[in-house]
């Protein structure tokens, strides 16, 4: 079993969304993730949660930030799930990663995620 954790300031994500707009959204999030986050009353909070989740998954896989942001897609509600693609999926195969369990949470200021890669 491997664990990854990430914590991010929601205001930091809000500023990135304001400064870089669509380029930040499109570089880091899939179309489905953008549609989900943009449908919420406070999109930065949800973008921050997904950003933290992607970081946590990368850490749990042992790849750190050696992945393309959109290769880790956070899916589902109420229990979030993880879908991997591209070289991140190949890396997960290489390191014999099993199912990835994910938990996300946020306060007014912070978003956090914990990813657990279960051994097959």
C-alpha cells in the first residue's frame, strides 16, 4: 500500500483561475472535470480539491509530478474515483499499482486529498 497526501490554498487556485483563465483550466483539468467544477457555486474550491487529488495520486504512485495533469482524472460523486491515462497509466502498470482509493475535503481556505494505492 502506498499513500499520497496534498494540501492546497484555495485562494492560490482562485488567483490562477483569474490570471490564466481557460489556459490553466485546459492544461490541468479534463473537460468533464471543468464541467463539474464550473457547475458549482464556488468553482475555485472544487478545482483546488481536484488539483490536490491529482498531486496526491502522483505522490502515491511514486511518480511525483512526473505526469500530465489531464492524465489523472478525478471522477464521480459522492465518492471520488481516479481514472488514469497516457504515460501515467503506463507508470501505474510498471509499478504494479492496484486500485486507487481517494478522499477529498475542503474548508473555506484549504483543500486536501489523500490517495491510497492498494496493492493488487
